[in-house]
C-alpha cells in the first residue's frame, strides 16, 4: 500500500535524526573540521617617544605666562618643572630662576635651544663621572638638560634646587615662582623650538623631535633615549 502522509513525515524525521547522529559521531572522531578563528595578534607596545608624539598638544601661548619666548610649566603631580628655552655653555636662560641665568657667558660657545628640568623627588645618578672640580662632592641628581646632542642628568651643585626648596619634601608653601607656573596636565604635550614634552605612564618625557633623543623622568626612575645608547637608573 502507498505510504500515507503521516508515514512519510515519520520517515523524514528518522532520516534527519540519523543524519545528526552520523555528523556528531564524525565530529567526535575528528572527521569534521570545525573552523577556528585565529587569535588576535598582540599590538607592539609604543615607545615613550611614540606615545609622546600621539599626545594632544597644548597651545604654546597657554604656557608662556612668565613672558618672553620660553615655555615653563609644572607637571600635574607637582614633582617637576621644565623650561623649553636656550642654553649657552652651561648658562640657562631660565624664566623662573635667575641663578641659572647668571655667571660669565662664553661668547665663543653657540647659544642653542634646550630643555631644562628639575625634579622635587628623584633617583640618584646611575654613574658619577664628574669629580666636581676635584672635590669629589656635590654631584647630585634632580636636574636634566636636553639639547639636540643629547641629555645629561645630574650635576655638581651645593644646596637645594629651586624645585626642592619650593615644592620638594618638607616644603610648606607654594607661594614662590614655581607655584605660579601653569600646569601641563597628564596626557598632554607642548612643543617649541624642536622640543616636545609631556607627561604619561613613564612620568615626564621630553624629546628632541628631529632625532628622538630625550629622556623620561619620575620620582623613582630616569632614562635617556638615544639612537645608539640607553642609560637607565
């Protein structure tokens, strides 16, 4: 007798069930290939120079409250101040500290663009190569000078820097010149005369844009970036 409609439906259902059983068995025995999406590749970590280059830029005019062509600012955590200015034979044209601008200038030495920074809390220099005019005393960290040729950390000095005296450990007042400086907020950068500075995960970072020579500084670490060498503390 010909199959009725109900019988045909039962045949189709049994065929479907058998098909799923065969597929499941094949999957368990490895006969069916299940596509697997490839794991996303990890993006390479950006260098401090690259992170600095990507920071939004603050207009120079907002950080020139001290007058003149130099830019001077405090970091948001108040642990460092910087001036993007000029330097001539160790004499800094400082818009906030007249002591740095004093002394006898050597006119045979070219005046060049530079970044000068001071830290309130800082690591000791990794190496002391200066005997401070034969005294062997007085070489301390906490100051940075960056030019197109490279960065130097620390130097010979007696007593506290302006940063230490006004905003360092134990300081009780922010009424001095540094307390009146504009603040460069974390994650923002400023650029002038071929130098760029900003603050991020590594602390204060400044570079000479053309060469990417520069440094990162915080209360705990100091690192120099250079094309052929790296110095870290």
